[in-house]
């Protein structure tokens, strides 16, 4: 594909526009609250049944997220290896887009009594979303030059924030006006899940049309099945010669554990610890998404002026303070203010993390999916650790506040590795004593 082609870059960004509605409506704003309310209506206060076991609903939802990301971490090397060797990344983007979008559509039929069905849909949708991202991310080095990674990565996230807010506003208007349509409110809430699936599937077609695989396609053969795991091992072995990438991935693993856990479980924290209403939480989510757009561009600008390392360190410190503040807050207004801060740093840390890693991939690399598979395995394992530890601590202590406080430890460890990190002036083929180091 032609580098820095405006149409191709916009098409790549449109995939974020398409799939980010899942991240906002399903995982953040509507489904967690609906899941909590529907199961409470069906089974009352306390634990709910799940395949014969009794478990707290919030913990169950967190464990389901952990399980889905664990599955993704296990299968991504397999899929990325097949995609690289068959030159067919776009096919896997499509496959997981359809898995995720149809799972969201199926959530329409979750009523609260069928807990297993609701968790299964959530599980599959999470797999579709997370798995599709590795192939989406791996197109970034193929559509633009390294000097534009920060800006284009930020643009992709910005497209996602704007698109997801538009659909959420539409959903809120339909829910608020449910009587005009002659239906119950819960019907419109469930319709939001259906709309997410359709939106995700429909807008992704623009990206699928313009993004092209490099090289000729090859048939998938049996010997390709283990290729991805071999490629992951090669990437792992190459880290001995790429110490900067290795240290960055360690830092990323720890601070991303905190970031993703906060993003996925903030709504449940507000309902359980602050007794906030669903309508207030959705308004907070809108605020977060809207301030995330300028946040992503601001930290991309800061990285241009001061370097990626300084920008990332600044955000990690702020994330740590957010968790400490969350442990102490007692009112809805305090949560509103905290959410606004989260929005600013949320966009920046996600886009800049991806862009920074892109700069560290060796210049002559062709199989970008393998490197991004390693990155996304690191990403998904951090989500597994974060959401699992969050749920486990909540069950042990009976309070999410202590779960949030423990997240500070992840940020502190990530900060230490980032602080000791020296990013190269240019992308390294192999690190050597002759490489001039300066923050990017």
C-alpha cells in the first residue's frame, strides 16, 4: 500500500470508528449497568447462579473479561502466524469483526435470567474486539511513515471516540423517548446492543475495502498452524538484541494493567461504591469520551516537544493519582471530576503506547502482525491480570476501593521501568553501543 495516502489512512481510522462503539456502549456505558440491573431483578440482591455456582455479579463480569482476554492471548499467536504467512490479515480482521458484532446483536436476547447466555455473548464479543485489534494495529507501519505514527495513532483513537459518542447519544435519545415508540425502556436498552453490532459491522466495510494485504495470498496449510507461536518465540528471542523494546514492553505491561482495569470496571465501581444511577454514569462516560479527543492530541503534541518517554511518564503519574483519589472519594461530584481527568489521559496513553511500540519495531520487518501479536498478547495478559486481581481483591475485602488502591502498585512498577528507559533517536535494527539515544 502507498504510504501516507490520505484515503487509506482515513479508512484505517474508520475501523476505530466502527469497533469503538463496542468498547463504549458494551463494556463501559450500557451493558455492565444492564447486566447488573437485569440480574438483580431476576435474582435479587447478593450472589447470582452461574453454572451451579453462586457468585457476586460484579466479580462474575470481571472474571468473564479476564477469561476472554486469556483466550485471546492464547490464540493470537496462532492467528497472526497464519495471517503473516498467508498474507491475509484483512480476512482475520473481518472474521473477528463479525464474531464480535454478531455477539453484540445476540445480547438483545439476554434478559437477566439467562446469565450464562449473557456472559457467553459478552465473552465472544470481547474476543472479537480484542482479536481484531491485533490485525488492525499491524497495518499502522504499512500505511504511514514513522514520523507520523504518533499523530495517526492519535487520529485513529479520536475517530473511535467521536463515533462511539455519536452512537451512544443516539441510544440515549431512543431510551429516553421509549414511550414515543410505544415500547418499554428495557427494550430500547437492549436495542442499543443490536445497534452496536450493526454499526460495528457496517462501518468496518470501509476499512476492509481500502486496506490491502502486502504480497500475494497463499493457501493456509497445516504447517502454518504452529507458525505464529514460532514467530512469537522469535520476537521473544530478538528482545535480547532489542533491549529498549524489551524494557518498554515490561513497562507497558504494568501500567496498562492499571489503565485497562480502570476503564473496564469504573462503571461497576461507581454503582457499587457510590450508588450512582445508570443515567449519571452514562453522562460521565460521554464526558470521558469527549475530553479524550483533545487529550490524545495534546499528549501526541507533548511527545513531539518533549519525547514519548516524558509524555508517558506524565500520564502514568496522573493515573496513579487517579487511583489514590478513587480510593478516597465519597460523592458523585468527585467522581465526575475524576472521570474528566481519566478522559484526558485515557486517549493519550492508548494512542501513544501503540505509536511508541511501532517506532521500536525493526525497520526491515515485513511480518508486522507477529510483532503486534506480541504487543497485543502483552496487552491482553495485562488485562487478564488486572481484571482478575481486581475481582479477587473485591471478593476478599468486600470492597472495590481496595481493588482500585492495588492498581497503584502496577502504575508504580510501570513508572520505574519507563523512567529507566532510553528510547532511540531512530528505529533500531539491532541495539548497539553506536546507537545514539535520545527520547523520540
